[in-house]
C-alpha cells in the first residue's frame, strides 16, 4: 500500500508541475500562483522521490507531512481567509454567516492558493479536507516506522 500511495502522490504533483513548467518556461508567466505551485509541486516530487528511493527519508517525510497538514484546513475568521490545496478535494465546511450551515464538497482535482484579508465582519468558516488529513496521518505513520527501523539497527 505504501508504494501505491507514493506513486499516487507523485502523479498528483506531476499534474500540477508539468503545466507550471510550461507556463513558466514557454509562456514566461511569472505570476505568484504559477511560481508558487511550480516550486511547491517540484519540492513535493523531490521529497516523495527521496522517500521512494529511500534517500534521506525522515526529513522528506516531515516535509510531506507538514505540507499535507497545511492543506487539510481552510478558514475565514476576523477578515482573514486562507485556503491552500493541491490535488483531490473532499472537504467538509462549517459556515456561520448569520445562520449556521454546513457544506460538503468533492472535487476531483483542485489547485488553489488563497490568502486574503478584508473588512472584519462576523463571518466564520472552517473547512476540513479529508484526503490531505489522511495523507498527513499516513506520512506521520511512515516517520514512526522509519524511526523504529533506525533504532533497531
């Protein structure tokens, strides 16, 4: 199962990396989002490849774990909104805009980075992405396994 998840993770990041390379190097598109996703997906591919090849696995697993934790949560609170996601999006949202409501979304592939501020109001939204939180737990499990292997040697 470990091998399949690693291959899946490489494919998800390559889906973002290849169009980003085309935008940056062929179309000379140097917008922040394009450069951000190019760099982010390239770092993810390098990290997951080093895990797959068993070269510096523990620092790479920490990086992958952290990046998935960052992507697992979305919020709008006190005039600040944050959403960062690369890959499948299966999310549950709690929204309070005067009336408490919930929303469930399932998007096959989503690429979004949104960090914005606006006038402070009473709106509140919290989102939880199941796929990235599960990947965060998976990479943490691999960290524990790698540490056990190192201590047994």
